[in-house]
C-alpha cells in the first residue's frame, strides 16, 4: 500500500475543494505528465498576473472594481502556486529523503 507521503498532490482539487492525489510508480505516465503541464500553466499564469499587478498598482486611474478583480485573480493564482510548492516539496522529500528539511 502507498503511504500518504508517497502520494503526489495534484494541481487541482476535487469535490468540496478537497485535495486530489496520484499514486504511481511512473513519473512519466499520462497523469504525471498532465499534472506537470497543468502546474507549468498555473505558474505561468501567476507570473503574468504578477506582472499585471505591478502595472495596475502603479496606475492611479485603476478603479476599485479593477483592483477587486485583480485581487481575486491573484488569490486564485497564489492558491495554485502554494499547491504546486507543496506537491513538489513532497515529491522531493520522497525522492531524496536524506535532503528533506521538513
């Protein structure tokens, strides 16, 4: 049986916003590659939003509605980035247990 620290936290959530995990011995399998690709998209989206946020904050003409929209998008992107970081930290700890600082 696979232990919880061997499971990969996937970059999406299930019903009720519960985490989804992948149990596999194949890091190049379809689901692993799908998760890698989605993580890459999520990180790219977060980077683009960060660039937009810098411009928006510097613009004195930004409306309150525009700021609320930006904050909502940034909150979602930050949530995704935290999930990716957690997942990758778990993968690293499983792959290189002697290097883990957790």
